[in-house]
């Protein structure tokens, strides 16, 4: 979460007082900008998530693959994390190209895709969007 401090001027304090009276007495205010949230946690994958995961697992045998629909459930934007030894020695661009080549037909119908290729599973200490 990105945090920053901002000194309030008299006018800003008055505007803030009309919105949140308890915050108006403070000379500085800690503002936070939360990142976009993903769809609510669920145990089952959507059809689109499962399709992408299956294609990746067929092409990258024994890979660790996580796919999450981060479009709010409409299936237009996915976050893909994949760990596979074949990425060793490849530049990040070549790793992305390898994943994109497998999902080429599916990507045509998407608004976007976020690909996070990795060499090992140690990068998976946090879930996607965590």
C-alpha cells in the first residue's frame, strides 16, 4: 500500500471537517491509496481460469501454474503465475513469449493478461494479488 503525508491548509481542513469532523483537528493526515482489489476469494476456478491453466500445464509439463481472473469475474483480464525449469537462462521477454505463444488464441479475446514467469516455486509465498 502506498502511503504519504500531506499537510492540510486551512481550506483543506474545513472541507475535510465537513466530510469527516474527527479528522479536521489533525494538522496532518495520513492518506492511503489502496490497490485494486480482485474478485472475492473462492475455492473453485472459473471456466476461463481452468482453461488457461490446462493449456499451460499441457505445454509446460510439471509446471506450477496459478491463474486468476482479476477482471472482477467477466473473464477479460487474467493474472498468470507459472514456474518451470525451462525458463532457466531465458530473458524475461523470452519467458513471456513462451507463455504467450501457448495462450495466443485465448489472448485475442482478452482485454489483457499479466504474466509472471519464474524458475522456482519459492516465489509463491504470496497468492496472486496478495
